[in-house]
C-alpha cells in the first residue's frame, strides 16, 4: 500500500470514529512530536470558521 492510500485509510478510520486522534497521528507517523501535533490539531478544530462567532468571543 502506498503512503497516500495509507493516509487516506487512516483519515477515514478517524472520520468514522474507529480510531482516536491520538491513534491516527501515531499511525500516520508524520511528526517526531505527536503530542504537540495532537494539541495543534485540537486547537485548530476549536477555532471558529467562516466568520462564525463563538460564545465569549464577542
């Protein structure tokens, strides 16, 4: 299996809720600092998109 296909498969497992974010990042092995990458991803998903206002930001 090539890398791109493996990444897509792992991403799909994460989207389907079959693996945690931590497991997906570890399986992808894209970084030498998986804990920091997980924190970065979690923070990015908490930020508002498309001008949405989050409670406490106004």
